[in-house]
C-alpha cells in the first residue's frame, strides 16, 4: 500500500509528533471522520522506512514551496502556476491536490517553522542525499518560476540548503543546474541552448569528454526515477524525475553532437 493508501486507510503512524506531524495535521483538518486521534500507530514504520519518508517528502515539499514563494513578500502567478504544474505532473487525485494546496498555504503563513521542519525532514530522510537534492531542486525551481531570483530569495534558498547539509559551493552548482533546466526548453539560438546545456549538467564548456561523461552519469544516477522512489520519493513524483533524466540526456547529447 502506498503512503497515500496508508493515510486514507488510517494505518499510518502519523502520531509520531514533531513539526511535520503538526503541519500535516493542520493541513488535514477534519479530513477523517473521527479526527486525527483515530489514526493508529504503525510501529513498523520507523525513521527511514520508505512509505514514511514518502509522506514526509510530500508534506515538506509543498509546504516549503509555499514558504519560498512567499519569501519575497508576495506569491506571484508564476509561482502558483509552477506549484500547479508539479501537482499536474504528479497526477494527484482531487483529495491529494486539496492536501497539497493546504500544505502550500500553511507554508505561506507568518511564523512557518521552516528550520524545525527541515531538521525533521533531514532526520526522516535518513541520509538519502539524492532524495534531499530532488527536494531542493523543486523548491529552487519555485523561486525561479517568475524568471528572476532576488537577493532575499537566494539567501533563503542558500539557508535551506545549508540546513540540509549543502555547502555554499554545492548550492551554487545546484542553483546553476536548476536554472539551466528551467531555460532548456525555451526558444533560443543554437549557441544559447548549448550554453544552457552545460549549465544544466553543472559543468564548464572547457571540460574534456571524460569529465563530461562523468557528470552525465552522475546526474543520471542521482535522478533515476526507480532509485529515487526506492529511497522515498512519492510514486506520484516519478514523472518529475523522469522529465529531469530526459532533460539531462538531451543536454548531454546536444553537447556531444556539437563536439563531434
């Protein structure tokens, strides 16, 4: 049974406490007829269990997307559109979509405990670095949705990454990659698209073919959909991971053809 099936079936251990449990409770409201107190504990789903991590990832992602969208003082139409795009890619049903929107709205509220949420997210992810990277890529894309990244947004993103164990250099490389991915499908000249392809792969145009292949293989491994789902990515997000691998492959092939 998926994390969502366990949620609606009342068999998931949501009473584990912590800020993420409180966040989900606030977003769910009176979703269950008997209220949250009727949800039974599932002792088998300890920290690191895949389905538990899937629920944590879903909850944290949409709430922090709302937090990042509001970080510059207002939520733009583009940022809302990106959140809706993520929901569409996930093919959420009506109830899942309603929960995602409520989580997004919780993240926009003043006093949202982002550091506490991230601390628990990091603990629950149990050293799944590729999974945490996918989370960061999604929230970075939220900040980039309106086509610009102001100082306030960049500072917040860098702080989020730092809280999750990313160095400043690692964050800058990730920011460059997500920016490249956001631009990769746009109408551009051949030279512009080639430059964006290098940016998407997180490498400089001066690297040799061996370094190019190494970067490509590393990124494909980091974003492999099946591996990410096994690590705790909600199955609903598999299309997002698949799109990322397709973009990585397209960028690599574009660079290779240019070098041939």
